[in-house]
C-alpha cells in the first residue's frame, strides 16, 4: 500500500503544473508503483489469488491510461 508521503513524492515528480494532482501521467505513475508492490507481494505469496486479481485490474487500468496518453500525443 502506498503511503501518503510516497504518493506526494510521485505526484510532485510527474506534475504538469503546480495544481495538477490527477492527470493521466500521474495516475500511470501511481498505478505503476502499486503494481510493483503487488508483484513483490505475489512473489512471496503465490497462492494469494485475490491480490492477483487486483493486480490484473490495475494493469488493465494502467493500460487504458497509457492508451489515452498515446492517442492524445498522436493528435498533436
């Protein structure tokens, strides 16, 4: 689980402007961090199927955000 301090660091690193807290870039960065943590957890606990399902949902959500970002870049 991401701590508030870690989230703030990630948001600050990926912000487009000072008040940006929820853009797709930030959401991809946060999802990537959560995915990495869950991957480590699943290496230690291979029978945790609930977490595995959650991981797959996060990966799908991140893929959707990345698809949006690439389509947005192509339009410019």
